[in-house]
C-alpha cells in the first residue's frame, strides 16, 4: 500500500503512521492473524511483536471504521436486515447486521437475545444514524414486525426468506474470521472487531463480478487513496 512520504509522525508511536495504517489494513483486508501481519512486516524490515499489531488493530481499527461511516453516501433506500448466531464462551449470542441495496454493511450489533426488544434496539440505532428507509427486507422472524411498525411506519416491510439472500452472503467473512480467531472471546471483543472489519471491507471489497477489470482497478485505487487520507487523520 502506498502512503504519502510526508505523512507526519504519530505522536507517542515509534513507527510512522504509514506502517501502523498498513498493519491495520493488512489484518482486516485479508484473512490474517496478528502473527501473520508480524511476519509480513518483518519481511519488509519492520520488526514488531504480534502484541503490538494487536494493539494497533484495536486502537486504530475503530478510527478507520468511523471514517468510512462518516463518508458513507445516503442509505435511505432499501435495507436488508438479518441475524446470525455466534458462540461466545459456549453461550449463544446473535449478530444483527444491516446492509444497503449495494451490499455495503450499514452496521452490526452483538446481542444475547433474538427478540423484539433486541430488534428494536438495533433498528433504532440504524434509523437514528441514517433516517428511515423506503424498504426493509427481513427473514420471517416475527420480532421485526412491531419495531418496524413503530420506528419506520412508512417503510415497506417485506418478510421473505428468499428475498434476503444478499445479506446471507455478507455473513461469510464473519464465519471465516471466527474460525481463524478460534471463536470470539467476549461480546465486547466481537462487537469491536466486527464493527471495524465490516466497515473496512466495505471499501476494499467492491462487488467485483459487477465491474469490468478497468472499473475494479479504479475502485481499488480510490480505496487506497481514501485509506491514505484516513491515515493522515489518525491521532494518538
């Protein structure tokens, strides 16, 4: 990844911000562990520990995710909502996820319940951030009915299993990372990691099958330019 050579140094950090940003990007963009990123940096002459990489990812992953959310275009058209079970220390938790019509993740929320109260909490946060959508597509979980009716009365709620295939595919990267990490250790860790991971992948994983090779290269170049700009905004 290229970054401006004149990037100011990150106060209180031994390594340049370009290296920190690269480590965070590599960890989230590919299915890598912190040890993998440590080796990747070592091959480039940067000697850091996997614990340092972990701290960088935790500290600055949230920054990059917040930047992506801030610059997100309007998302009031069509939303797909779904929930998937994840095991945390032997207990069931539910990962609630919403995506827009383009397949970009709007937000996620890890909760211990899969009921109307949990659906309302998730939907309230989405509407507070993006406004009410025109269409909401869910599976046939009845817990969605009352919260949608109360919080988005003007939305067209379509509850149909077959209509929600798009968001079903968005769960796959989560499963992949869950296996790599040996399952999540706590709800807080899962929320922190997935909130950053989904947003970062929004700009680095365009729907390639819908783009020509030239368009994909332009999208990739634009994503790297955005990342460099976000790296300039990093603060200690």
